[in-house]
C-alpha cells in the first residue's frame, strides 16, 4: 500500500475572536450609540485576503433587545476601552487590535501563544465581534456557521452543494465542533489530532447519516478489531473521506460502489486503486499479483468479474478493521433483518477456505505445503 494520499482536510475554521465572559441580555445601554458612532471606528475590515464585507461596529438599537452585550458598554463605562468616559464623546480607543481586548480577557493570552492561531484573532477581534452589542451570542456579527463561511467561501459552497453533507457542520457548535476559533496546538485550528477528533465523535451507536441510516460506531469497532486498514493505521481518515461534505456515498473522496453487488468497472473503484494495484483484480491468471488464487486462477478476478452480480470489496473485506489478516470479515449482513451470514474463512498452510457461506465449501491453494 502506498502512503496516504492526503493530509487531514480542515473543517470550517470557526471565526470567533476574543469575547467577554459576561453578557447582559436586553438591558438599556447607557452609552450613546450616536456618540460611539461618531468617535469610534465605524467598521472592522475582514481578514486580509478574505472576501467578506466590513462589519459595522455601531451599537445596535435597544429594541429589539440584542442577544448579547458587552458589560462595559452596558454600564456606560466607555473609559475602559476609549480615551474619554463621556458616552457622547468617548474618543479613540486606547489601544489598537487585540491588545486592548487582552487587558481584560487575559485567559486568551496563552491561547494566542499556541503554535496555530486564527488570523482574525491575531489582527482584530472586531473582525468577528461587535465590541458593544450584537444580535448573536458572544457578540458575534453573524450566526456562527454563517460567520465562518463569509470568509471561508469555498468551504461554504462545498457544504451547500454537497449531495452528502457532514452533520458536524450544521449541528451543535457547528464549525467549532472540530476547530478552535482562536488558537490551537494542532494545525488547521483543530481541537484534537485529526484521528482522535473523528473517532471521538463517531463513538456512539445512535449516529445516523443524512438518510436516516445507522452509522457504525467506529471507535468501538476499532477497539475490538486489531487488524487496521492502512489509512486507519496511519490515522488519516481523509485518505478516504471528505470532512466537509461531498457527492459520494459515506463521504468517500473517490468512486466506490455503495451497493453490495455491482458490475466491475475499474473507474468504480478509484478509491481502492489509489493504493492497491488494479491489475490484481482485472487479471484472470497470475502467479504474482495476488495470493488469493487457486494455482494461477485469480480469485479476486473470479469474484469481481461476474456480469450483473460482481461482488464489491466489502463482500469479503472490512473497510476499517477486522480480526483477521487481510481485513477478511467474519460475515456479511443478509437481508434487512440484521442477520449475519458467516464467511467461515480459514487460513491453511497452502491457502485457505470458506465454508457454508455464499457458496458451498470451497478451498484454494496458492503454494505447496511445506
């Protein structure tokens, strides 16, 4: 198997910046909106190189009540951030950029020293937050998901157009399910190492896909099956899957048949043949391309190359992990009732055998007994 094709792709970088832990809900602000608008900066530009429009820093009207409000603004204490205490003429801010915010929000000082930090958090907290009040929690200019994709437009377009969406982007904390919006010790602002992030989310029996079909508890499966597929052993889920959304079954990043039975076409197995040699499955007679052969008869070819009823790889192999070498599975689901048809595969000194499974007992020999 060749090295994994890709590094773990990012989920949307959640564009929060430094926010206050204290919010007053719906109170009447003492500071004059007109005074702040006249003396303070009116807008915060988008991060360099981003396409989003500048954000207004003007306080919102008191009705309807803002969703969040900055405590100093609520108290009319303009001098915390501005030159003057007078709400009608607060004057310029005392410091530019995050330095002013960090004087109070000291807990973020360490965060901003991490190896990977978010550009808006480094340059201007107001790229994501209104310093006075806002229609969204944590003084955000926009709803969190919308705020992220207003800068990360490609991710937004990918997710919105995906035939198979990833629910992580639309449920719970959305982008922040996977990313820290300020800083992280992991690249791409991930809150954990990529593999840990995936398996610690896919660790329940109740998870379902967009069509309501139950998904496998990956963490439990890996814990109970010691033979891991190469990309899994390399801890690179994105070698096979798209993390933000895609058009293919189970978010795979290249073609693979979603059906148990499928006519063989190499183009339908691009996902597999990025690592495995296609000739090992399309060559009828060989003594070198595969050990799954009876003499020179290639049994991979025999199973796949059946008109109208060719079996896919997972008819015999597990995708993520198995108890046996070569990811040979114990059994396959038969019918819709959940019954497992056992393969009863046994390895022998000269090859192997399957017993009372998809067919009557059959054995193969690929070498001479010692």
